[in-house]
C-alpha cells in the first residue's frame, strides 16, 4: 500500500507558517514554529485575532454605511 501525498495540506501548512512568520516579524512578536496551530500559545491567539480582524475588514469594506445625521 502506497502513501498518497496530499499536496493541498502540505502547501497549506507552509503558507500558514509564512503568514504567521510575517505577522510576528511586523508586530514584533517572538516567532516560534512550534506555536503554529497551538491554541494555548499567546502569540498564536493574537495572530488568530488579527486574522479575524482582517477577514471582518475585508467583509465590511463593500458595505455602505449610512449616517443618521444629515
């Protein structure tokens, strides 16, 4: 029985690692590869919060906000 190579999962891990490294570099956080996907690491929690903020910002960028003041 041969082991099948899952290219999508392989590339996802390395893409996530690059994004996490860039976040740590630009925000001045300590980068440790072991913290990737580790839910109790404070740096990973901060990165997840930042990624959620970016998703919300992208989602809300197309909305038209109407002010109640005229």
